[in-house]
């Protein structure tokens, strides 16, 4: 017989390799010559930090001591924008960036000043003491690409990733010290200690049971931009609105409004200076340029910027430039990851269509502009601590652009511009913006197959998202804030996978109203960020201790753990305690953030802040139930519970005491932290490994999630339902219940690194399963349909998201038939109620080769968990996990 | 014949999302046992009709448990590695050797499954096939376990599931007779037109196979695609291809799918302790395949190479 039986398990889980040639991805395209040059320039560029913005911000802030805080902040931000050195790079059609470096960013000491200090600095040591940088200590940063992980010559490495010119370091330290005891981090820390249970919180952070505090690390993001006001009114137009509103509010009760409008006005002045400075720079470049064509391009840029500093856009090109300006402006006011442009193809469509109808824009030019946009988004860096940037984000900025979904009146929202956006993501295959396709039965087949074509290039986007499941979640979540069926259709993904509420805004163009979607909620993923479920289970088994450090994290639970039910009960208690203290302390941090470092530009953009005069930290947004509980390692928890239940309590293959000893001795293997290999495929045994061979086999043989095995799937379902329900017992800063969120991002690497071996047979220090419903690498041995069945064993709409990552060998979906069948498979999973699925279309052997020879693979991208990243910029913990994932292949 | 749900079969895999063996995305069911013994077979673990152990040498730590626990003395340790007499294993239903191999160096290929259990897996899978799709029985030779194959095909067919088999053709005609009413699609392998050469390559003459082709032409009204495993130096001659084309021209079907020889099954021969004879035969070049395709086209047939098919 010639059917080629799958052999994936034998070379993933069991470590031997098939032979034959490495298969490359099927589809390769190239961007325009202009953009290819930009991309090569980008590849040569390192992540660079500057101190311009923080210097001027801090200087202004100090000058204005005693001013109303939000006004003081607006002035400080304005000073920062005014003093940013303008920079325009050759060949750009869209201009402006976070700083004058191509891949630039800067620390924001007003949020947290300690983390980027040199290790020997006293401030850093203080942070270490409080367990605040434990995640940094256990994170591995990708060593290649644009990461500056070591100081070179006159460039110092800070926060594990960014290069800073040596002469700027004293300035940075000087500025940072000025924020000591004044930053959101420090002030928040002072007040969070008032929470009873703060002691446990500190121990939880030290044990890396929780990855990070969101209030001072990434207080904004995981949300969707709303570009309506600038597109409709232009900057001067918004200033006029502020003026009007100020007159109406001055002297009347609710005085905070006037400070808000004043702040917005001030900020916009700062942006105008920033834009005009770039216009001047463009003129200067034009005067120096000898090539007539380039000269006229610079002059066009100058003209466009001068226009946009005041007016609403005239053309698609104008509109795209203005969108970009506001995107960067928001990113420059806070440390943000996951600021998503949302359904940009639908926002910009009216402008694009008008230009196309007028005959002043071609498809080729549109594509080139979209490619330029991709480069701008790809150049973005997020400056945060190493634990956050490496351990959570893998250096990614999560600017998720969504396609498809429904219009206000419930019809397919896909359009021709979105087809071009998909095309540009293939011709210019860079990590940002990442794409998500909001799948709905109403979408046309042609559009879906274009999405498949893009998925097949292998970079992991678009992610396939279930529109109806998201709508069900949002309708339920925001019902108390008046969410309607019509409005829920305006939703989009914010960040990697955070379902976010949106609104339809009435864009008037030549007297015709176009309802464009945009975000209308603040950061939808703040609160309790990444609880490591296997680590909580470890604490349960060892009665509250962190076995890595030997420290007590939780009070002893007092159970003898003589039954499975007792284990489950103790787990629920520890988990609940964790959520409780982290909710309370994070509420305080976010409150302090809103007082010291409120969002001004982003608030202005979000409906209905400009109407009500309230910023987003004062519930100015239309929707405010946005705090959540994020978890990591759920599948390892469930597999471990299944193993405990079966091996210890039902079949009594070994006692709990024996199991604990096996875990402590890592089943006779050398710790992954020593070997530097973070998946099960490559582990080294110790002298006495034979002692634990049988126990380890029994643990590995216990039922594993992802095989349509009801024994373990029922445990999964019970956990899911309990988790989503219990989140509602806690209330956010905005006095709304919390909800559950299930994305691992990259946390499964560092959080796995600090966790002992687990009862499912996973070895100590190795990376957890990614995502939320992805099987642990190599354990899904019954094919994709069994995996789909397990993954859909509960209602995905009960949570903000679910996440399924799959690795498929390029040969499986080759050709036209392959494309059609691939779509059928995705559609079938979504129809069964799956919320999200994404793919790596890659030969695992290529990834291994890339690990050995990174220089050959500068442009190789892979999908991790909700995002696409350059292979060389990923930490080894994550690289090993991606290689080990079960690959669906035929040989 | 009534569908008997107590009937069981021996399979060695179920593979979901299979995209090359029939229309749509399919579930492939690999039945054990084959009446041929082709030297290039890429699923050699499917040739024996019994469950047999595969040995992953790289995982073996030489602990000797398998030898100790084997009740039939089928395993002997030579140079710290087990040497397995699989003719003994084929008759054994005691799995102590596997249970006590803690590193999973020994793994069983094959398991017994009832029609009911298999059907419930198919019912699960059909939700994910999409608008086309179905099942394809393969192996091994799927029509050797004829009761099992018949029952599962009938049950699927009556449940509106698209059914296909991939057969070497070397089974008694009555086996075909039993299943053709419940089949939508047949992949029928032709390897060599010359009976002697056929016997050299597969261990058996092709007389029965050719007879079955002719009988199917008279009785089977579904779709049939011929498949030719293309092995340079064994069946690549113009003479052989012309002979096969002539046979096909006798039938109402006009499509042939060339399956180029590959060496990817080599690893499995190691797991079974067998010699991989196909190593001596080269993988065909695109030019050779194109030439073969043109020969079939000269005869007015439609020829697809490898996975480049319209289904």
C-alpha cells in the first residue's frame, strides 16, 4: 500500500529523526524594491534605546511641581514629543517613529525606574528583594537578530535587549533616580502593601507563580485603537472640540473634565510640533537630495505632514499616515504591548475606495503603501523589563490587524482593501502587524481562500478566529454596560488574542456616512497576569512550599491529600488565594497608574472619553469590564491531575510520597536549566535514572489531553468551567467582575523553567505546553481530529479566548487541493466552537538547522502563541518548545 | 449479510486529515495484513496480519527487561541489544515485554478494534472533514480482513459517508464482490504487467490481480483510479508501462496516478529488524516521471504524478 502513514510521534516524542530533504515552504513572494531595501536595512538594525524623551519628560515634570497631575503629565509628554529628534529614512513613504532610531524605543522611568538599571545598582537589588524581577532572572532572551544582549564597544545592553549609547547611561541613571519613590511602580508598591495577604503576593511573585504586575509594566495595550476622531476631524478639529467642551465645563460640577480637555489640547499641540519637525526634516532631506525623484518624494512627505498637522486626511495615503502618527503617539505615552490597529482595512476602506474611484490610486501603489506600513509596524519595539519583553512578549509588540467579521448590519465586512492587506502580508512577510481573520459563515469563499494562501506562506498569520464565539463572549461580558447585537459586531482582537469590545463610528466623507469599527474599551488584559498552574499544583503537593527556592509561598493547606478530591480542593484554595491577592494589589497599582500616569492620547481616541471628559482610568470608555485573570500551563496541570488521579489514587501504581520524590529527583534526569535544552526530546539522564524509569513511564502513559480521551478531557472541562466561574468572584478597580483569559504568549518558557518535574511526566525546567488547548508537544498521538475534539470539550465563549497552535508540514497542504482542504479543516474546527487556531507551516528540521545556523535564517519567522516572531529573536526556551511540537506530516 | 457490530479487526493506525487518498480531507484506516510482499513497501509493519513489536534502538538502555519478561523466549540479548524473533511474537498475546520496557524502546504496532469503536471514531472525524471527505481503508491490504472491512464499509456507506479503499488487488474475487456495493471509490495498484517480474518484486504472480481488474470493470460502477508505484529499474520500462496502459484501456476507467519511489520508509525497516531492499533502487527524477506520464498520455490516459492530483 502506498498511503503514507504518519510518523510524527516517532521523531518528536521519541527523538529519532526521519531522513530526506528539509522541505521548504511552498509560497515565496517579494515586496517592491523600495520595501525590500527597507527590510534589509531593518535586518541590519539593532534594538536601540534613547534618553531624549524621558529626559525632556522628566525635566518638564519637575518644573511643574504642584500642577494638577494630568495637566502636568500632558505638559511633560508634550515636551517629550517636541524634543524628539526627527528622522526620515531613505525610501519611506510613511514616516515618524518612536524615536530617531529605526528600531528605537526608550525607557519610561515614570512607570518603573528600577528594572533597566545595571545589575549592580542598588535600585535593581531592591527590586530583586521584593521578588519583582524574579521573572527576569529565569527568562532567556533570543540571542540573535536585532537584540542587543551584550554590551559591545560604546553600546551598553540594557534590559537584556536594547542598546544604549554609553554616554547616555549617566543621563538615564540620573533621570531614573529622580523617579525613585515617585514612579507608578514605587508608589503602587507603597500602597499595595496595605492589602492583607500582601506577604503572600510577594512570595507568589518571587516563586514566579505570577509572571508580572501589569500596573507598572504594561499598563496599556491588549486593546484596539480607534482612529475615528483624527480621521474625521483632523488634529486642529479635535482641539476645537476640546475648546468647546472646556467652555461648557469650566466652573460646573465634574471639574475633572476641564483638566482632561486641557490635557488633550496640550498633548495635541505636542503632536503638532512633532509632526512639523518631521516636515522640516523632510524639507532638509529634499534640499540635500540630488535625485529628482527622491527629492520630490521628500517634498511630498513635507507637504503631507504639514497638512496633517492641522487637517483631516484628503487621500488614502494621508489617512494611512495619520493612522500611523496616532498609533506611534499612543505608544509613546506608555509602555504598551498589543496596541492593535484592529479592523484597519475597514476603517480605511472609504478613503481607499474614493481614491480608486477617482483614478488617483492604483492597486500597485496601494500594495506598496501597505508594505511600507508593515515595515513601520515591524520596526516597533516595546521597552520593558527583560522578563516582560523576553519572557512574555518574545520581543513582539502584537499589533494585531483584523480582517473580515461583520458589518454594523450583520453582513460580510470583508472588502478589496483587505484582500490587498493579505497580499501585502505575503509580499512583505514581516512579523507586524500580525493578522487575524475573523471567520464568519457570511464571509465570501474567495476571501477565505486568500487567507489560506497567506497562512500557507508559513509565517503563522492570519490566525483564524471564530467571530460568533467572540460575539457571544462579548455580549455576555458587557451586557451590564449596554452592549447590543449591532455594536458587538464592531469587535476586534487587541494584542495577541484578547477579544475586545468595539463601536461603530460615523465617518462622514463627502456627505456619505460610513460606519467604521474601532476599539471602545481600555486595555482588555490587565489584572492578574499569568498564573502558572503547574507551579500552583507543585505548591499543593509540597504543602505551600516553592521547591526551587525552598521558601514558603502559601500557608500550609492542611490536607493529607489522601484522595484526588483533596488535591483538587487544595488546588482550588491556593489558586483562589492567588487570584484574590493579585486582584487587590493590581487594582491598587492601576489606580496609582491612573493618578500618576493617566492615558491622555489614547483616552482622547476612545469613545466616549472626548464626549464625557473622563479619561480611561475614570471609566471614560464605553466599556470597562476589562480586567482579567490570565493563566499558563493549563494543559500540564490537567495532564498532571489525570496522572495523579489514575496512578496514585485509582490504580495505586505508586504512592504520593513516591511521586513527590520522583518529582524532586526530576525522574532521574539532569535539570533542563543545566542542560540548556527545554523540551522533552533532548534530555540527559543522571546516574540513578533507572530508579525512576518505571514511575516516569507510568506518568507519561497516563491519559493526555489532545487525544479525544474522555478521562482527561473531563478533568479539563471541570477545570475550565470552574476557572471561568470563579473569576467573577473578584472585582476590578472599575468595580466590575473579572473574566478568564487563556493565552500563554511566551510565559510557558520561563514559568516552566522554575517549575519542578510535573506528575504528567514533564521534566523540571522544561517549557510548558503553549496556548490554552494545544496539546503538550508530542503527546497528541491521534491526529488533528482527536485534538480538535479535546479542544472543543467545553464552551470557548465562557472565556475571553482560547488558543490552539498547530504545526503542519508544508507538504500536507500543498497545491490548490491542499489549500481547499486546509480551509475545510479550519472551518470544521471553528464550526465545532473552537475560538482560535493558528499554524506553523514548517519542517521541524528546518527549525533545528536554524538553531544551529542562525545566520542562514535571519528572515525565518515562526508562530509562537498568538504572535509571529523572527526565529533568531526568540529565547531558547521557546525555540525548543516550537521544535518539539507535534508536527502533522506525511512521509 | 447483516452488519455485525461485534466483529473486530486489527489496524495499525487511523490518520485524520489525510489529503491525498481520495476527495476532500479524509480519515485513513490502516488494516493489517497483506497478500503481497513488495520490497519497496513503505508500511512494512502492515504486512503481517498480527500485532508485532517495533524496536527503537536509540531508546534502548539495554536493561534486559524484555528478555526477562518474554514468556516465549522470543528475545535474546546479543551485544546488549535485544534480537527479536517476530515469528514468535506474531502468535503472542502477552505484552509483558512492552509493559516492562520503561523507555518505550519496544512499541506495539497494531491493535484490535471493534467495528463499533472504529465507527464512533469515524463519526467524530466526519465533523471535521468538511464538505467532501470520507474514509479510505488502506493497509496492508484492506480486503484481507474481509468481514471487518465489509462491515465498516457498509456501515459508513449507509450513513452517507464517502468510502474508498486502496487495494493491491490480490484478494479472492468474492472479497471484492462483498464490498463493491458499499464503495464509492477504489484506488487499484498495478505494479508490473509481466507475471514473472511481478512475482520477483512482490512475491506473487499478477494473474489474480489482472482478473480482478477485468471483473471490477464489469461489476463496479464507482470511481476507480489506478496507481503505479514507480520504481526505476523495476517497472519503469516503456514496455511495462505500455502493457499496463493496454490493460487499463480494456476498462472504462482512464486515470492513473504515479507514486514515485521514496526511501522514507527506511526507518521502519530498522524498527522491524529487516533489510531495506529499495535502497538499491534510485528515486525517480522528474524527467523520468514526465516521460512515463507522456507514455500513458500517448495511450489516451490521464496521468497524475505523486500528490499532484485533482482530488
